[in-house]
C-alpha cells in the first residue's frame, strides 16, 4: 500500500507492508520548497521524520541521505540525526533543486543493536539482518580502497558467523569521478570475489555501482552493504531475465542483476542498478533518455516477473541521471507511470558513459510458504 503525506515543507511517500509480527515501511522524503536554506530543509525533514516514526510505530533500519554538497552538509546530518541505525550519506544531488532528500527503511516488531564489529543488527525470529553504511578508507586509489573495504567487511561478517558468499545480499558502491575510478573498483571486486568463491558458476551479489561523492574528496569509493544471518541457500534465488539482459561477467563485471529471498510470510526482490541494456550487453537507444528510460523499465519488469513480482509490489525506486538536464523528461515519465511510488531522482553518473539513466528498486510480495520461517 502506498500513501502520500504532506508535512510542513516536506512531502513523504510511504510504502507499507504489514503482516504478522513484522511491518515494513519504505519512506521517501523530499523538500517541497527549494528556496529554504539547508538548515531549514534539514529541520523540516527531521520534523517530518519524527511524525512518521510516531505514526508507524517503527524503528529505523537503514537511512540514506542524498546531498547536494556533502563537504558542507554531512557534518550537520551526523550532528542532527541521532537515529540508532545504519546511515548512508552521499553526495548525489536531488534533481528537484533541493539540497537533500531521504530514503528510510523502517520495521516494526524487531530488535536492533550495534554489533561489536560495527554492523547494525536488526533481529527477529530466525534472522539477523546486518546493515552498514558509508564505509570508506583513504588508501591510495580506488582499487586499493575497494579491496580494503571488502576485506574489512569480510572480517566484520566473520565476527557474526557469516561469509560474504553465503550471507551478503546487497552492496552499493559509490564512486567519485566514476569515469576515471570505476575500473579500479571493478578490478578489486573481481579479485576479492574470486578469493571468496564468488564466480560466474556460483553466484555474485546484487549491487549498484554508481557515481557519488563522499564528504572527504580523498574518498574515491564508499560502500553500503546488507547481509542476513540465519538464511539458508534454499531461500536465496538469483535473477537473470536472459531475454532482456546478459550476465554481467560477459563484460568483466561481477554482480547479479537481482536477487530474491523467500521467507515464510513474504518475498523480498532486490533489483540491482539497471540501465538500458540488451542481452548482448549493448546500450539500447544511445543518446535518447526517454527511450532509455522505457527500456530500463522493461528490463526491471523482466527481473521482477522472474521473481513472480510486478511493479505493484515495488516498495521504493532510486533513479540516477548522468545529465541533470534530463531531469524534467524523466520526472514526467515517472509521474505518469508511477505517481504514487516512493521515488527519488538524483544526479549520479552511471558506470558506462552511454547510459543516461539507471534505476534500482526493492519489491515486497505477500507469501505463505511454511517451508521457511517468517521474516
């Protein structure tokens, strides 16, 4: 179910899934008045956030702040937002002319804590969901930074009795000056995955690799990640949509197009960053953002169908544009097709320069599968 609420200077779109002991809420908060100062926008957003917390009765699981100027804004976010959850803070300017937007994931009926290894644990029943945001380091280049990020994450997972191959469900890699630095990210990830037994013949991990700048300009790669302890291999399935898309390993990259996880009472379908590509790995509709958007939608829909989901099940969408001048065109398309969905459109170049637009999403589908424990 999707709802839209208006608070003072803030619009909130909320997806709700309420079943059994655990409710899920995906919230997109956007500022209604771009003429407000950053502090006024932040105050309005946090006031709306408190009202959403009270109305849902949920706790924050994960938050991502999209900022127009991380160097001057990130410290203010960290000082003002005291939520006890994983936080991702990245410079990917909202393209509606405002200075910040927020995607937040809330749940009810869960327990939360910070693990000794620094991951945020969200537990209920048989599962411990492990979230992390804004991981970074200051190694010499993007390849070394990415390698260290994954090595540290592997050690954090090991402290929780988990492995990258068996338990990690999703990563996000934000790359500063992506046209220059993405090659190093790819090399490091390929090498780490190979050492961890993640190959074309086993599986990779759902991921988005996209342009994004951290507060510190020396941070060339920043990572968010999500893993599940207590999950069994039978619950995790990988999505290919081979009629529309090719395997990423065909062009030397190692991530899955999508993943779905079955619980007793619901299914989560996680769709990686997806662009206008065909099943030969070629860009479809070069230099035409409207046609690329429509092909991208078709690709995402094919992945959702493979998970027995539809766009009706989608809980949130994040849309990345290379060229801010394309915003009005893409916003119009989304407002026509998905007027009620929690959507944010931000400035973030895609990993191949010919891709003008990319999107990711997550779907939640009602299930009744007694083979697995409920979420």
